[in-house]
């Protein structure tokens, strides 16, 4: 199943990048995000269509399919 909203943890898992690097790049490049609440805290999820091509390709490869 293809998820449309991915957290920094999800992206870090399939792309072998750190969460901190992903957060900095997302802010710098203006990825579409929304704030989610969980267990007394919050985190951001990023929309798949606004992610850069290299991240989208890594996600597709983790699913063994093309987007």
C-alpha cells in the first residue's frame, strides 16, 4: 500500500538518511507538511508528491514498484 503522508522516521527508514537531515532539507526546500499529535507530543508528516525525486525513487524501490 502506498502511503501519501510520510513521517521523517518513515523516510529515514527507507532512504538511509537521518531524521535531522530530513527535517532540515524539508524546511529548506519547502516540502508540504502537516503537524500530527501523538503521545503528548507532535511530529510532521510530509506529502509524497512534494518530496524530491530521489526520495520518491527510494520510496518506490522500498515498495518494489514505480510511482
